[in-house]
C-alpha cells in the first residue's frame, strides 16, 4: 500500500490531526490540501537546504496525478513556512 493511499484513508476517518513521518512523493499534495483546509498536522521532508526543500516539495506535488497542482510561482512565494533544522555531529 502506498503512503498516499494511507494519507487519503486517514482523512476519511476525520482525524483531529495528521502526522506523516517523511513525505517523498505524491502524498505531499494530499497532506498540503489537508493542511490548507485547516487540519493541524506535520510531516518531515529531508533536503540539504530550505530552498531545496521547497524544490523537492514542488516536484512531489507536481508529480501527483491531479489537475489541482500549483504552479511554480505559488510554491516559491509561501505565505508562511516553518523550517526546523538539526545539525547532528558525531
């Protein structure tokens, strides 16, 4: 079962929040639509920089099979963006 299917099925259960571990593919769109509708939630996306994170998010959303994908201008100028980064030294 794909992660996108799990995200869609969880939304049918009317959750109070949605937490997805790591998003890599078209499940980004379903998560973004749920967050935009007001459902609290979070997910992680791994990238080397904040700019690369936005590029990866846009590529994943653009890869989803739907007509509701935003154009590049929408994703490059977010109204808000919360980025949390950790540096792990060994």
